[in-house]
């Protein structure tokens, strides 16, 4: 029952019918479904080892540490109302993460959830098709930009009302289709999956998202690099991919690196470094970036994170993301220790996470629910593999050394970003 509810919850979260379907317009469908899902999930968890999951599991510790950092970023500046808002807003993300980790906890359930994502993305592909053909989609939603002049970008609704976010939905759905295609199954399902790929590429193209294209390249490489052992095939696929992007990719994706948008992004990254210098431990405050920047968006999830949450919050965020991605990769590579279908599922999850986080390096998606949904799916699979191992195994176990190493990477990433900023200004001739 709980798993069916979480599938319905995710479908409603993505499709947002309450924002365009008249009979349910205005209803808080996400909250209506979330409440019984939360109750059932935590009742199920209470019958098992809740304490070991929430308090002793290192992934969960990182999530709880991040949640505490979000609150502290407001409390250290005595923003009581801001802390309450942070708990209310980010608390929903934390709940989504735990719901998925608790209920999507077997390879079979992960595969079913992948089908839910693919089906939702195909439904929304028709919404995008209507925007391209008629200038409006479901509920009379219009694309971003000017349809009359042809300078427009397709969008979804709600959390996908930005073209970049809409593109990132398909960065998640495509590797899911890849892995389900190669994980075995009926011919009919394979034909459905093959038929789903062209509409996904179609939507990605019409989002005109440069971050989405970069994420697509990273996702494609991550998937086929982990599933293909032959070096020549890997190189061929890489060259073919880059050639196709250069020739057929959206015009915005082929823009010069010194154009206004790119320089604006790098300038925003510099603001993040400045914010960190002024408040190194707890940052300027959760969701307070616009107050500091005067409305300029960070255009980088890492920069946004350490600017708003400081080193403490950034280390927790970075650690949570990297530990789950590394563990999923270990499962994907665990030939002889994990069955083939589970490894294929891990391949798809790993590629989706890599694609999303790569795009997030150029977009402000630090607290996006889709990111934490992906991380929750990864944790659910990791927990299942841990229960299947005969004893302590490096396949899905995280050591204290792994945590320390990841924290070091987080700290080192900050001067790396600073060097990128300095190099860009030097190369572009901006001083």
C-alpha cells in the first residue's frame, strides 16, 4: 500500500494536474496524497529498525546534518521566522527523500518507479508538443519566450515551469529507459521503451537548455561508460555524441563561452565566494541568495549551497550527493556480487544522478525535489544491496574513511571553483 501511494505521490508531483486540469484545479493533491503516504511509510519503518536507519545510517546522518544546517543558517542570524519557513519548505524535501528511501527499497520497486517516471515524461512530452505546434499546452500553459517570433522554450508546470527544470526531468527519464531496455523483459515493454526515446529527445531539444545539453552529454557518457567495456566503442560513442550535439544541438547550446549569459554566471559564482568569505561557517542564510545578490541567480548549485549554508551545510550537501552516487556506481560495477538486473538498474540510476548533478553545476538546483528524489532512490537500492550481502561488504558499505575523503573533496572543490572563475576572466580578456 505504501509503495503504491508513493508512486501516485511522485506521479502527481511531476504531472501537476491540479495546475492545468479543471476538475481538480486548485486542490492540494500533492499534500492530500503525501499525508497517508508519510503515515504508512513511518509505520512500516517503526516495525523495523527505525533507529538504525535514521541515526546510524551515514547517508541519513548526512541528510539530517543538511536539514540542521538549513535551520542554523537562519538561526545564527536570529531570523526566527526565516528558520520556521526553512523547516516548512526544506522539510518537504527531507520527507520526500525519506519516503522514497523507505518505500522504494528493492530493485523491483526501483524498476516500477522508473516506469512511473518514464510514463510521466511521455505524457508531458505531448504537453510540450502542443506548445510547439499551437503555442499552448495543457491548461493553456504557454512556452517561455515569444511563440510568434519563434524564440520560445517549452516548459512544464509547477516545479517544471522553468525550461531548464523541464529538461532535467528528461535527463532522469532517458537513462531509466536505457537500463530497462537492457535489463531483460518482454518484447512489448522493450518496444514501448524504444518508442519513448524520440519524444524525450524532442522535448530536450525544444527546452533549448544549455545546462540540459551538458547534462545529457554527461548522462550519456556515464551510462555507456559503465555498461560498455570496449575502449574503442566508448571512444566511438563519445565522438558520435559530441558531433551530433555540435551539428544538430539547439542554437543556444552552441553559444560562445564569452557571451553575456556565460559571463553573468561566472560573475554570480564570484558573489558566492564573497558570501562564503563573509559567513564561512553557516553562510548568508537558506534561500537568502537574492537578498545578497540583488536578484542575480547563482547559476551553480554548489556555489549557491556554500553561499547560503556555509562550509557546514555545503559539506553535508556535497557528502550526501557524492556518497550516494559513489555507492550506486559500486553496485553497478559489482559483477559477480550483485545480479545482472540490479546492476543494470544501478547503471540507470548512476547515469541519471551524474546527468542531473552535471546540469546542476550550471543551474541553481541545490534544493530541487527531483535531485533528492534521485538520491532517495539510490539510497533505497543501496539499503537493499546491504541486506543481501553475507557480511560487511565494500559494495554498499560506507566507511569513516569514505566520509572523511568526501568532506575533503567538498572543501577542495571551493578553490577549484575559484580557479575556474579566475581562468574564465583571464581567457575572456575581462581582467
